[in-house]
C-alpha cells in the first residue's frame, strides 16, 4: 500500500535516513524496530508529510504522495497519531474525539451562521460516531473526563480513537506503548488488532516491547543508522544475529 523508494533525509550533513526502500503491505500490521536514533520517527515524519525527504519517493497505492502536507494525506486516509496537545488537555475525551481536523476550518462566520442547521446535524452525527469510538475502545466511562487527567495509556487510546473519527486506511503509531502499563498495553493491542481485522486498517507501528510486536505484527522491519537492517516474520527477526548486534551495540 505504502512504498518508500530510496528515501534519504539529511539534517545538515547528518544522514538521519540513508537510502531506505520498504513496503507496508495493505491490510497488514507491520512493526518498525530499531535502536534509538535509527531514524524510525524521521521515516514516519517523511511518510506522513511532516518532513520533505532530501531525495526519494513515497507512493500510496501507486500514487506519488512525496512531500504532500499532512492535511492532503489525511484526506487520503494516511494518518499519524500525535500526542494530545496541551490546548486540548482541558477538553473532555468526547470533545477531543469530536475535534476532527479539516472539518469546517475554511468556513466564514457568515457561512457558519447560514449553515447552522446543517452544522447542528453534522455535530449530531459526529457525536454519535464519537460515542461508537468510545465504546469500541472501552473508554465510555471516561467520556466526560478532561483529557489531561487520563493515564498515559488512556491518552494513547484517545489518540487511536481520533483516527477512527475519519475513514483511515493507513495508520502510523509511534511508540504507542511508551510508559503504558501492561493491562492498558494489552487493551491498545486488542484495539489495533480489531481495527485491522474488522475495519481493514493497515498499520505501521514503532514499538520497543518485543512481546507486543511478536503478538501483533505480521512482519517486522528493523532499521539501524538510517538504513534497513533486516525484514521478516517477528520470530525470525528476533533470532537474526545482525539485529541482536544492533540492539546490543556491539
Ligand atoms: P528513532 O525514532 O529511530 O529513535 P529519529 O528518527 O528520531 O530516531 O532520529 C534519527 C536521527 O536523526 C537522530 O540522530 C536524531 O538526533 C536526528 N534528528 C531527528 N530529527 C532531527 C531534526 N529535526 N534535526 C536534526 N537532527 C534530527
Ligand atoms: Mg523515535
């Protein structure tokens, strides 16, 4: 579904990504592993339109999407989760889900007033969808809680929930399990698997927890020093000597 063709991303003279070619297959959950500084987040940012690559091409189902801004990718169903921003932390969980970006941002005040009834109806639909998402993610009990008061894991679920407010096709999750307790990590894992099986989401996840990766991922790509080091099934990757060396730093 997503194909990276020989991506390079340099920061000054530093090669954060140094010639990465890879495929993220449709309908699968692909893991992206690698030691800190390997270039994983930078690669996500290049694919998701946050950074333009120095060179190379990204395609989505054959269409060149290189360097498209995040809102253009969003319209194509390519989403990267972001942490709940400071300004949203005082809003409720439900309100956070209802803040779908790109909605009526282009509307003038006059249009907004003129289309008030339409907007009221849209808001009703948005609310119903948000309630469904809360139910799916087992978050209904915290729907009116301020987002800032949630635990780390619950915040991650809300971030995942935001991707469900639109018709996402490919979702990129950067260290979804960082600082999350094991119970919630399992809930997040279940949500990912269900979104994949029941709603056809394609996922690419950066995660350090090997059990999580092994349980979730169909295949794994390992990066080190801005390059792809190995690819394969989780069980094979964990036996791979190059991978073990990269992690041990020897
Ligand atoms: P990972 O997510 O695998 O830990 P990153 O993609 O965050 O790695 O970073 C890869 C390398 O690129 C690191 O050495 C980091 O310091 C560097 N880097 C990332 N973003 C920037 C930036 N905006 N400016 C300069 N260097 C950066
Ligand atoms: Mg990172």
